[in-house]
C-alpha cells in the first residue's frame, strides 16, 4: 500500500498532544520539539512576511522551510492533519480531506556552505502534486523522522479559506474608560447576503488574532446584534478589547560585519559568532514613540552572502534588560514569532527565557539566531497563571500599530468540520 495507506484516524493519533489553555484548545500549537531544528518558516510563496493562509481551490502555495543543525541528510517525512476551529483534530479520515498520498518525504535540501555553524536546509511547497487538499479549514503540517508521526520534530499551523462572506472591520482606541489609553477595540460586521447561516450562535465560530499570535487569541466571539444578512460585532464595553502593547524591539543581524542599530559589539571566537546588544530598559512609563516594526515577526536575510538559505550564519545574541531587583512570582521572556511566542516553564534561555543576574542587576538571555531581522517583546510571565504581562517592561499604548486578523468558521448542517469562510486582516 506504501504512501497510499491510511495510518489511522487523525482524531486519534494526535490526541497524545492535546492540552487546554485558558479555555482555548492549544492541542496542536506551533511548536518545535527537536532541539536541532531551527528557523522554521511557513508563509505563502509570494512573500516572506505573509501569513500561512491560502484560498481553497486556488493556485496559491505555502513554503515550509527549516534548518537542522545536526547537519547531514535526514529522510524527513510530513503529513497534514485537518483541524476544527479550536485546533483539535476533526473526526475525518485523511482520505476525506487529502487527495493523493497521506504522507510524503521532504526531498528538497541544501547543505550549508562556508558557514561556521553546519546545518542542512530543507524546504517544501504545500499543497503539491503528491498531497492535495480537498477541504477548507484549519490544518497542521507535522514533520517527523524514522516513520514515527507520533513523535514529530515540529508542527506548524496553516489555514485554507473558502470565502463565502464579507468582513468589514476597524480598529480604534478602547471605548471603555478604564482601558482607553492602554487597549484597542476591534469592531466588525460579517455580511452574508448570498450565504445562508440559519443559526449564527450555534454554527459560527469567530476567532480574533492580534499580530497573528495564538497565545492571546479571542475565540468563540458572539455577535452583539443580528440584522438581515449582517452579524454585528461592534461592542463598546471592552468585550473585544486587546492590550495595545508597544512598538516591538528589534535585533538586526542581517550583517555580522558591522554593528547595526542597538548592537554594541560583534565577535568571532571559538568558531562561533557572538553579538552583544545594547542594554534595554523598561518603557512602561516612557512616552510613546512611533517606530517601524514588523508586528512581532522575523525576516531571514543576509547581507554577507548570496543565499541566506544555506549561507546564512548563526550567532549567539546576548540581550539584557536592566532591572534593579528581581520580580517575585515570575520571570521575563523575550517573545515573538521567532520562538512561537513560547513562554512555558520548559523554555530555554537560548529560546527566550530570561535569567536574573544579580551582579549585573538585570535579566539576561542568549538567543541562537540565524541572520535576519527579529522583533521581540519583554513579557513578564506569572509562574502560576502563565499569563503574559506587557505592562511591566513594555507598557501599553493605545497608539501602537498592530494588525488584527478575524477568522470566521461555519459548521454547516450535517458537516463534521468547521469550514473557514472568511479571513480579514486590518491594521490601525
């Protein structure tokens, strides 16, 4: 049977990873499980900073890429799993949502060239002639070795939208008086003149993402009012308010030959690069300053070589947040898309967890990053609740530029999955 063989029901073989966080299922979250796997990217083929969303039955494609620092060739395999709006696997067989194989090998790879850190760079386009997508909705791509899908090296989420409705949206300063200077309101309407939704409260599932983050997503958002062919979500009581945060800090290591802004020094010793950043300070009580950022994302790029895929260097980047005494009850994490916004207790300093240095009076971490441009926040994470608090080091400024993405799912009568019927992104 080979690749045409159905392993077993997707809803069963991934249940081992299911956890619940804050009422929102994070069963299949973006995460790297194998330490040697770095710089995982998933975006549309038409741009490095695009979100992993493609239109159903279109020619659009996604590009998945990653580095394996162990070097050499690994026969990586991958499979796709169809998910509900809450990212739990749907109760469907793989041949119901996939056309062709149910798993395949990643065959495109390049060994690093003339770099201090050896690695192998792998890439894959999705969907492709071996694995095609038959249904819209949420998907994860799971990459694994040794024919062992239950122990993936990493997983990544993406979405396939079958547009059936229109979404009109706007971002504004929070209307709630207590949040007016720290939060932003998301207001929108779903217009469905040509697509019947008989029971919106039961059928529709609406999710709102800030800067395409899943750790603070709002989900199961209910309409405030129903009109003819319109569902109104224009709340004024803070129901759809997000902490505004601040403009992101950045690390620019596109070149390791000269110091860019915020870099104190670059050294090469013992066969590795070391980048020392300027010391950061809290911005909680500083005036808002307009800065250009990429809303927490990161861009892999080098000015020192021709092809960053296999010629980009890796470097240890030392970051430091000055803080007179350690805060009780939690610690700081440097979070962003570069580390999947991870802030669990298992996070390592090389992936964003900060440790307090009493001699230096501040929090420090050493990140291992490929050449590029990175956005990040200093987020204080409570030891018990694991919730992120940006007010400590970054502050919340209503003027901050953010992007918000509204995802609209519909569970049609008699269907066993949530159809993604609209994706709308708006920026303030």
